[in-house]
């Protein structure tokens, strides 16, 4: 979703564009793999909002490191950096799923259908979104992580949990943190 058409009504500058990506497929697949096969990859990220506890697999630092690399590439791709090879990430997901006998396509699609996209979140906080945009925000990525979570990625990306983006107070804190970083 892009915000660029109702700028005047929202009190935003005409040139303001903000890309909002809710639940990108590749990130969902990586979260699914992390939850069901890899366990502790990127411990700074909360667990995915999935039923049951994440696996407590023996720490495979090679696999966890690979997951982290693919996660960071997929986050960058979600905001429009296509030069990072998506086919490598798909191969990684397929390989891990095969090794752990995990089905990906059907269960991840079912999970995605059940996720809520809060399409009014940016409108509800229009002045705060504008301030964050003035400080460099160009892309918001919403992923289903447990609880309140927000992380600035690079100069222009804010990665937030669905719970954060769905809660105006939590989303306000995330935008303020971005603006003051």
C-alpha cells in the first residue's frame, strides 16, 4: 500500500510518499521456518505470532546465520531493493523445509489469510507519520511478531509487529522512536 493520493486531506506535503508493506510473503515464510525448524535465529526478534512455542532446536550457528542473512535481504526487498536475490532466499526456505519435513505453501498461506492489515493505522497518526517521514521514513513493514516491537532498519525503514501497528499508542511510540533516532 502506498500513501501518496490523499496527502492534502492528511496534512502531508504533496511530495510525501510512504510505502506500507503488511505481511510480505517471503518474511512470513522465513518466520515460519524460524518457528518450526531453526528456533533461536535472530534472538533480538520476538517469536512469530504462531500457535505453540518455537522449536528449541540445537543451536546450528551456520543455519541461524543463514536465516539472519536471508531475513535482512528479504526486509530490504520488501521496501524495494530488488537487487538482492530472492531466489537464494526461496532456495534456503525450501531446503530447510525439506530437511525438517515442514510444509510451507499451504500453512503459510492459511496463516497469512488470518492476519489483519490495519489499513487505517497511518491515517490515525497522520501528524506523527509526517514527522517520521520528515526524518527519513519511507517504508513501514508490518510482520506478525508477538507483542510490541519496532526496529529502525537503515535510514528509511521501520519494521514493526502487527500488534504495534494495530495499537495507536504503541505505533505512536514506534514512530516517535524512529523520529528521534
